[in-house]
C-alpha cells in the first residue's frame, strides 16, 4: 500500500476527524485513524463507537489498495510540524509498519490491522427516512440551538437537539429546562412527518465541517442512527433514544407585555450589571415602566449593587421580573437581529425573546427563559 499526499491537506482532514476520538476509549483501536486506499481514493475514518466520521481525498499518485490503522495523536502531532510538502506513505501490510518519506527525512510508525477497526454503522433500508437541505440551513439550526442543550444524566433526551420534520417545515429544538430555543425553517420539508434527537457531540462536529457555500447535505436516519452526507465527509452517529418532551406546551401563548429594545445595548448593560449580582444566584432584575427599562443587581453579602436605565419601546403594565444573568447573556448573544422583542405575561411565567427583524423571512426563531423568584 503506497500513496503520496500533501501534508497540509492531510492535516486539515485529520484535524476535523480528531475531534471524534475520545480521550477515554474503551477499545485501544479507537485511538487510531483507519486509512483505507481504494484506487486513487483515500478514505480516513475516526470513531468512538457512538459517532463515526469518514473523510475522503482523491490522490494523484497511489497504488496497492489496502487498509491500516495509524495512531491518531502521533500522526497529527507530527504533521503539525511539517511545512506544506508532498509526503510518501509506504505501508508494509504484513508487518503493519508505516514509512513516511518527506523531502529531507524518513519517519516510521507502527500501525495495526485495519480489520480490527469497527465497521461503519448502516442505516436500515426498511426504516430509513431521507431528505436533503442546504448546508447553511443545517448550520443555522445547530448554531441557534446547541447552546441550550442540557448536561443531564437522568434525562438524556435533553442532551441533544430535537429535529422535527413535517411536510411544511423543519424545526430544531433544544432545552435545559431553564431555557428553550425553537428554530424553524419554512423553506425545508419532508414527505412524511418524523423526528430524531441529535446528540450534542456530533452536532458540534457537524457545525465545524459543514461547508460555507450553497452545497446540500443529505440526511438519512432510522430508529437508531443518523447519517449526514457532505461533499467531503460523512458522519454517522447513534441517536438519543426516548421521547422528547412536548416543547410547545411550555411556550406561553398570551403575553400582553411587549418590549422592543436594542439587543447589543441590553446585552452590554446586563454584562456590566451582572458583575454586581450575587455569585450564587446571578440574579438581575428588569423593571419596566413606560419607555424605560431599569436593569439592576445586588449582592447583600458584599454590599455591592448596580443600576442602569435603558430607553425602550414598551406596551404593557408596570412589572418587575428576574432572570439568571448567565442564561440571559447566552440568549441575547445568540440572537442575530439588531433589536430584540421581549414578550412577557407576568413575573412568574417564562419570557419570550424573539428577533425583531429577521433577514430571512423563512426563518422563525423563538427563545424562552424561565424567570427567577424575586425577594422583596
């Protein structure tokens, strides 16, 4: 097995795959990349059993098909130190020795038989659902929701992004029981209604490898696994099993108190004021009266406090509501519009945060945040 490859191109592909490999693998073979050469196409695979990613490279100079498992850390660390140059890989399939020849030297690595590497999980044809969407839409859906996923060992369904398909739209939902994000696209649909829960790790991996242009991504899934097919990559992951909670039932419908305010000004104010909040609760108070929003925080234990006033457009009754500043900052940081609309019912019910103006009319973004109890 022999091939010539650019050190720079190979490193870029390996760095994308390297994020798949777990630091606590149960099988030693999973600390390796699987190199599979077939004709002039080199496929490289990384897996942690839950998630498997495959990338392919077309080579100009390759011979003798075969496969070999190469230690991931060793190959990536060494490639980082090479300037961009052609490298010649010569693999002895009997001894599993990998010889790498550069312009000025030669390096030797001990590999393992490729047959020991886990096989790529297959989507069951009789249970498969398949659809295609633009990479930019998938990127937006993941980016808008992944920050709201939970880390809850008792409720694993909350640790992923719920992707719901209907004949009229696609919806991405994430929640950690304190905040909830719903991102809907009305320009993407599926023949039949279906849904799956994408775990957080593969969602993050996808966000890093999705192309920036107008290329499409094909998604196939059954009751156990999902496959994402990109121009140069394929990612297959095990789905989160279980039923996602009815997210629509927690979104308050009647919210007569509506506030429109500059998002960046509000975000910066909360960042400043929250420094003076109690470190345990991170509580900030929002007091609404006329066209003035007062943001305040205090820490009685250390006799610190802060108050700032902001101009806004407000239609509703006088009210005061408290939120955890960390969550409020997360939500405002992940809204893309210059102004944000905040819809409130009362101080004990969730507040809705909605972009005031959307650049894309096919997008529908809603973020929900549960309030905190105010004392006095």
